């Protein structure tokens, strides 16, 4: 890990953690982009982070386990879920290198409700799952057609809403599927910069907020794409993202992530 990213991961939390999660079977895929093309996709007070001469869009997918809200113990199966995310790497005027999520797709309705109400993070209901066999890691998500409904109505909509429109036309089900084979550990500075981010930049209640993220230094592995498909990027303003190979593919076996309140940017 680069010295910069190592220091970023070790920054003490300014406040008590609001959530603690065990992340497992983490996959990162990143694409280079022109910073100007991403400028309108990040919250006010931030800008696309230029790393190694490019701005970056990322796909992250992983399994949440042992979710805990201190001081309470882990919540068991209620806190276990797959998340598939699309994000833009960001930096703010304080020099904090974060991510701005375009979406976090998951099947955990309580997490969706809490994230919308408290964090300003764009969680979206989807059927999401994961599988691992040896070094092969696979994640997938398929949105329900009524993903735009208020989160409290999402579960009810799944049961009551038909999956086809007038005349039998299928309703859109934006999906993503990724499968990689993890390889040896890498200490390349670029790998560390893409995977170790200081927190989340989000738009909430008409202001930009920063949620701090902390975890031990990551043991990042190189990875090879076996499958990458789906139209989820089109739903979040990134059409065609999966049409070409990522510029970086990485994996992490496991880590523990803590989130805490940071501050308001503007």
C-alpha cells in the first residue's frame, strides 16, 4: 500500500462509529474517465479525483456480514447482505479522497430505509447475491421494476406489481453481474489509491455531507475478469460502462469497515 493510502486508512475517526461491518469477497473494477465528463455527477464541494492522470468510475461488490451499530452486538442475518455499487472517486477542498455513490443495490430493506433517511446514500432495492469457490468470486444484482418507489414500499411492490407493462412489454430490470478470479497480492500504489478511500461524499437535506470510513490496511490482490455484464450503468447516467474491459480489476478477501460522521461541506 502506498504511504498516502496507508495514512488515509489509519486516520482516527472524529466521532463514534455509527456502523461497523465485516466486508468479505470484495471485488473492485475501475474505468478511466475524463474529469469533465464526471463533474456533474459528484456533490457540490467535491470534484472527480484525478489519480494517475485520470478520473475514475468504479464498480464495487461485496458481502456485508456481522453488521453492528455500537454499542449493540452484531445483528446476525439482518445485517448480512450483498451490495453492488457504482461510484465516482471524489476529493473535496479539504483533500479528503472519497467516493460519491451513484447507486448501492441490495436486497436489505432496513438498510435501504436507514441509508435514505439518515445518510443520504442512494441505496436501491434489488435482488442481490454472491458466490465464492476458491479464488473465483461472483456477485450479481437485479433491480425490481419499481425500484424508484419510496424504500418503505419496496417490499410490498415486489409482491403486488406485475413484471410486465401494457401489452406484455417487459418492465426494465437493470442488472449487473461480475465474476473474477483473484490472483496474487499487489502493492502497486495505484491499486491502493483506487481501493482505500477516506469516506463517502453524499448529498443530503440540500447539503453535501462527508461520512468518514476507516479500516485496516487492505491486502489487495490482482484479479482477472471472467464475466461482466448488465445494464445497471445506464440507470445511473453511465451508459456503456461495461462495454469495455475495466482498466483495473482488484479483489480483497476481507476487512472490517467502520463509518462515522464527518462533517458538512456546504
